C-alpha cells in the first residue's frame, strides 16, 4: 500500500461500491483483493480522521511499566501533565507496582518531584 498514491487508493476503493457483488465474484481474485484492501484502508483513514477531529484538544496521559500500560487518564491539551502524574501512579490498580518513575519535563513540577 505504501507504493500506491492516495488518489489511486481512493479510486480503487470507490470501485468496490461501483461493482455489484456478483461482478466482483466474477473478477480476477487479485484485482478484487486490491479493491477490497484499498476500500478497507480508505475507510480506516476516514474513520481515523473523524476520530481525530472529534477528540481535538484531548490528550491521553498514560503510565507505562515495562511496555505495559497500567493506568491512563484523558486530559485537555491545555492542562499540564505533571498535575496528573501522582494520581495516576497512586491510583494504579494493576498488579504491576512501579518503584521508579521517569518523565519528560512536561510531567514534572517542584511539588511532585
């Protein structure tokens, strides 16, 4: 899919809706797979774009331990992450209990750390 320009994906995706199922079944299987793959990819992009637009101004603050997310909170993009770090660590209900914490500068302040 990475070698197929965006307009081609949109065109092939549209062919899935243009042809009837009867006509698609009579086509070469590799052509039908290309059309269906483009259709699925195009729909995924549309849904993803709609979700991003719907949740604009929202950020996920996540606690990850050994590559496993153990707690998360949805916050506004205008809010400082450091105000939520302590609550996320303290209210961790998983079996994983981190003993150390590291963050970028947006997750620290003089009160917490």
